[in-house]
């Protein structure tokens, strides 16, 4: 079988409202050298039938089905079955602009290609996040761009399947938040040359899902924080990585404060772990001199319960 240039992976769970537009935006691309993998993650609405209808008309489409296991498992299933030189991910609620794949025509020896984002709400453009069109070695990229918002999502990027396979890179299926960032950072370790495009062709649909009001689970955030910690030791550029850990660190602190089911001993253990590993980073999060004094006291005396005050302060700021 001839190796095609691109594999497009769309994980799908109950996305009937926007799925047709998403699929059509892929099939209407001028570049036709791609396969489209539709990963049905146990949908209970009409998503499955929509996929079957499209697949019956276009041989570039392949459907894979699994019991509901989450977006990370769906993406991993897509990676396992990909045949393209490049892989890109698109969420079923989103869509891509015409000529989104055109950037692949100019790639040479780069290891990853990044495009910008267009945020849309009810067909109205809210904002753009864009790069400069250039090629950068890894160190240059790390100094020029921050993880958030440029490198925190898996979409609007083209990854090389060869690197994913050789380095056994996959999405962490235990995480419910931050799995994209972790995947990206893990992949980035093996990149020598990075291409950024000034085309913001990925259209991210802003949906009011109510997630902002969902309860915090400190176990989920603790898993994310420790996954980042595991990756930290593998990074040569500590400054770039430490910038990226601020989000999981902040989330974990907030979750610990709000989750009243945590036993005192467990709370102390986690606080001790945070302060001893990231004392300097935590201090940079705060500008209030009084808060800094509390952290210094906790660090040098080992009295970690004093951090309850600090965590409450952080929780209020993070809302």
C-alpha cells in the first residue's frame, strides 16, 4: 500500500450537532492525499449514522468504534491505525478552513508544523491566535513561544507518525485535563526543527458546556501534576518546562483547597510535595508580599498547614 501524506483523526462522542460541518470541512480540502479516521467513542446519538453515511460515499474515510473510553483513548486508536506520513487531530465540534492542508506542500525536513487558531462562537469570529511564518530550531521555539496558549492543544498541529511510533508517544488516558499539553511536550523533546505558519485555519468552536461549574477532583489534578513532574526530568530546557507547569500546579492547589474530602494527612503530604519541588515557582505566582512571607515560613519551618491561607488566596484568584 502506498504511504499517503496525511492522516486526519477525529474523535467523536455525541457530536451530531456539528459533526457534518466538521467532516465536510475536511473532505472539501483542495489537497486530496489524505485518509480520514472517524473514531466513534461510544456515541449514543446519531453520530454513528452520520459517519456511516459519509463513509459510504468517500473511500478516504475509515470508521473505528470503541466503547466510551474518552478522547485520549480515541486519539490513540487513531494513531495506531494511521497510515499517513503526517497526523493531525480535529475535534468533532470544530472545523477547518479551506487550504488548511496546504502548509504540507512547503514542508521539507521539519518535525512538527504549527498553525494558528480562530475562535468562533455562533459563526462569529471572537479572536485569532497566530504565529509568525518561520522555521525554528527547538531552543529558539522554546524561548519565543510560551506553552499557553500556543502549545496547550493537540489540534492545529501536524505531527510526524514516524516520531510518534519510534518514541512510543501517546495520550495519557488517565487524565481528564491537560493531556494535550503533556502529549505536545513529550513530542517536542524529539523535534529538531519546527515550522510555524501565519495561517489561522483551525476554527475552534467556543461552546458553553458548563464545565467551569463542575466540581474539582483533586485526584485528577494530582495525576496531571505528577505526570508533568515525571516529564520534567527529561527536559533540558527547564525554563520552558517550568512555565508550562504553572497551570497544573495552580489547578492542584485550587482542587486541594476546595475538596473537603481530603484527609489532613493527605493534604499535608501533597502540600509538602508542592512546596519542596516548586518553592520558587509558587512564589512567582503571587505578588502579595504577605503571601510570600507565609510561603517562606512554610518552606523553612515545615509547617505546611499554614499554606491553607495561601491556597484559599490562589483559589479566589483562579476563579
